[in-house]
């Protein structure tokens, strides 16, 4: 089996093609993410980090190029197959937690597992063990509004990993938090990622956080380059 969890080749994306506001965001992006590798994605605001993450996670389609996920080329596949592959293989984390307000922390993490056919007892047991790993097991029955910003984000990490994806895509996962909290919450994320051995592509504006990942790539003028 292919050793790359994610391969991007020749990815291009233009918004408003042919119009006065045309934006050539991605002009041929190549990236191989090895199994277990954690890569930082850095770029100035507006350079296309979110666009690239959405394309990698099949929430958006490129104009050209190939996305290969777990050895399966996604180009030209049906929406249904892309959705199934995304559900099975990809976890997303955003700057804002997007937890469901009516449900407790443990329920928010159990829900995607129930949707995948796991029993309630097993889903809640796994949810609790994930919460323990990020240090918020004692807040398991709290709703999002009853959690601090850092705790909300830790719960969102657990939800993203609930169905044991092969790939984590994170878009400024600690961007909403103050620097000290951001550091601690990022530690929790990294230990969760290392523990499960999954691959991750994590967009960040924070070079200290980027330095704690395996390597850093920079998006510049629509191309991705290694940052040394
Ligand atoms: N749906 C869209 N239609 C038109 N232009 C868009 C659309 N989405 C994004 N853009 C443009 O594409 C460029 C890249 O946007 P993107 O959100 O990927 O940047 P980013 O690197 O994530 O920025 P930030 O660090 O501020 O989150 C921006 O110039 C943006 O204005
Ligand atoms: Mg963005």
C-alpha cells in the first residue's frame, strides 16, 4: 500500500475566473504527507491555506490536479464516494470549535461514531478515553457554553478523531486562544496526534508552533515550498 496518506499533485484553484476579480490562489501545489507525519502549513493571510485544506479534505474541488487519499485517487470520483472517503479518513478542526450547543462534550464526540454505526456504549467509552487524553474528562457532561475556550477546542479535537481518521486537517486550531492557552491546547493536540499515529496538515500563523511539527511548508504565490 502507498505510504502516503495524502498526495496532492498539480493542484490549481482560481476564484472568479475570467472576471475582473480573478484570484489565482493555487498555481500547481504538490505535497506528499507520509503516514504519521505532522506538517505545518504557513502563509500570509489570504494566501490560500484554507482553500488548500478544503481541497485536501474534499470539501472543495480543484480546477486541475489530483488529490490522492490513502492511495485512492479522488479525481473524477462521485460526490458520494468522496463523502464516504472523507467521513472514513479525514478529521477536520477549525479555529472555532463548531460543537453542537445542545449536546454535552461526551455526546458531541459520540455522535459521529453513532453515525458510523458504533453502539452508544462503545461510542461513549471511546469519547471518554479521548477526553481523558486531552485532560477534560471531568468536564464530559458540560455543554459547550459551560466550557472554557481552551476546553471547547480540546473537545473539538476529540470529535475530529472520534472515528480514527488517517488524516487530520486543522485550520489555525489554536488561533482563537490567548498565547499561553494556545500553547497548552496545542500540546494536547500534538500528544493526541502522536498517540494515534495519524498524519496531520496544520495551518498556523505561529512559527513557534510550526517548529514543533515534523516540517514546515510555505504557500507563496500559489506554490508550496519547503521552509528551512
Ligand atoms: N469563495 C470564494 N470566492 C472568491 N474568492 C475567494 C473565495 N474563497 C477565498 N477566496 C479568496 O482566495 C484567497 C485565499 O483565501 P483563503 O481563505 O484560502 O486564505 P487563507 O490563507 O486561509 O487566509 P487566512 O490566513 O486569512 O485564513 C483570498 O484572497 C480570498 O479572498
Ligand atoms: Mg484561512
